[in-house]
């Protein structure tokens, strides 16, 4: 079974390399040939040694990115959309690497147009072929081919729910051969019990088993689970554990190893390293571009502040950031010096519930400050916080230390498990006209459902909010 699985995954690898080479040739013909591609054009193609070396390098990089995104691992239990997303990411990073190397080695065949054609064709063809192969394999499994035989250890509700899902999805190719447990705990009591836990080893020896799914509660069955894992490992059988360690809908689980120790990691929000990487690259690129574009505006605002008052242009305040780290947040000054010390005197004017302090027509705001706040120009220096890495373009708004100290619900502090941002869902949902608990729930929703597409949507929604000055004060 493992040999067939390896052969199948190697076929995926071979098909990906074939698509890569076909896409390179297609992009070459489209960008270099004035006429439609034909066999004569191919035979007359002049290929330099450097180009051959470069193509081999591209194949290596392609394999590197595809392996890195686990596109050559078994994905029977994974949503197809996730595989397609990973293919798009792999081909995008691959094209970025090609562009980088072509610039370094001055290989001028890889123009922007060439890479656009190559990226589009390789991505579409890879997704199409994978989808076709998955469809073909699904049909094979429905006819009893390419199956994996599963033994479930445990007869509790989690085992029942898992088995029910598997039996409803025949196209996955899993067939449950039976169960092992000391007692039957299934709701209806109808289950094919092959034996008790003490007979596990003999059951493995007498049955065709590809995978073992453990559904026992680890707290009361630790030693028996360890024995089951050891026996399954001895025979090279895949083991899956339906974990009952954490009863939560908020965290995502990720397995890894460190120095030989198996680790089970729980995360919220961004749960893949490449996602952090892409988000950070987006912050750096867009942040730098926005600084260049808004620099004249910031200089004009700074000059206006200096002309209308003798106070410092910039306001620097301690804010609570990622995992409650304190950082210096930069803003253009909109209040008079000493405004923070005056807050206690006007506390009764607070129009926001919860620990935060916000009021319309704050008496501490300067004349030019009202306009800067209305247009959100005072927030522009936070782009430098983004470049420093203290903040992101999109994320929960960073709060002053005083507001943070007023938090009295632990679930609200989860908003600090991700970098704070210049804009967020709250910014585009009414800003000051929203209740504190609703604001926190919006932040939780952002963290739990984070995606790069979601960040881009928030950025685009921020533009009309800022231009029309909706919700600002």
C-alpha cells in the first residue's frame, strides 16, 4: 500500500515537472514567435547552455516550493480548495524566484510578459490536472480501487462521528474494517468489534490495515495508546489520533518535531509560516510605497502644525502590540502637550463603553488637529511603525497601555495574539460609533478568519472611509 502511495505521489511530481516545461515552452513561443507555434519553430529553437542550466534551476526551485507547501503529501482528508490555494502560492513564489535569478544573471528572456504567460499557464494546468486526477481517483475508489483500510481504536462519540463522516465520503477511499475497544460505547450499540485493547497486536497481524485511527481519551488511556502506537509503528501502519487534549473551537493544531521531540502546536489567526512571510512582504512593499506617495502630505501637515503651534510635530505614545509587547507609536500631534494628564478631569465625558476613552469634540484637540483627525492624516506616521515591524497595515488597532490595563475579560486579550494594524474591520465598520464589546468581537472575527484576501478587502474598504471621513473624530 505504501509503495502504491509513493508511486502515485511520484506521478504527481512527474506531471508537475511536465507542466512546468510545457508552460515554459508555451510562454517562449507566445512571447518570441510572430506566428502560431508549430513543430518547425520548435526544431529551429536555438537553446544556449546557460538556458538549459537555468531551466534545471527552475525545476529545482519548483520542486522546492511544491515540497515546502506539502503538495506531495497525501491530501485525502483535506479540502480541495486548500490544495488549489497552495498551488497558486507555489507557482507565484516560483515565478518571483525566476524573476530574481533572471535579474541577477541578466537573462533577458524572462520578461514580465513572459512570466505572466508562464505563471498563468502553469497554474491553470497544474490545478486542472490535479483536479482531473483527484476526480479519476475518486471514481476508482467508488469501484473499490485505491482503498485504504482503517481500524478505529475506540467506540466513543468521537469515533462514531469520525466513522460517520468517512462512510458518507466514499470517494475518499477509506473503508472501516472494524473497531477495537474494551467496551462498546456507540449510541446504537451496533459496531463491528474485532477485539479488545489487549488483542490489538494480534488484530494487526490478522487483518489488512493501512491506517489506525485512535479515538481514546488520552487522559485515561495513555499507556494503552502508547502500546497501540508502538505496535502500529512496528508494522509501518499510518496512525491518526483524534485528539481530545483541547476542547476548543478557537485554536488550530499543527504538528511538528523539535530535536526529535514530537510537538503539537495550537495557534489562532495566521497558522502557516508562509502566510506570515507574505503578509510581512505585503506590509513592507505597500508600506514603503505609501510613505513615498504620502510624504508630501505628511510634510505639509507637519508644517501646518508647526505654524499653528509651538508644540512638537510628532506625538509618540506607548501602545500595546503583538503578545502585549510595548512599542512607541508615531502620530502627527493633534492635541496640546500634556493632554494625557488631563484625561482624568474629563473622564465623565467619555462616550465609549468599556476601558477605552473616546469623545467627540475633545477639548484637548488643537484647531489643526480636528482636521488631521477628520482626514486620518495624523495616522500616516504609523507607516514607519509598519516598516519597523511593530505594526501591520491591517490588524486590530493598538491600544494605549491605560486602556489595556482596563481589560477585564480574558477572551478580549486574544486580540493581542496578532500584530496591531493601521486599519481593521472596526475602522471600516463605523469606528467610534460602535460598542466596545462589538469592537472586540470584530477583532476576534478578523483573527479567527484571517486571510490575505481579507486583508486586501479591508485595505480597499478603508479608502472610501478615509476619503469621506466616515466615523472619524
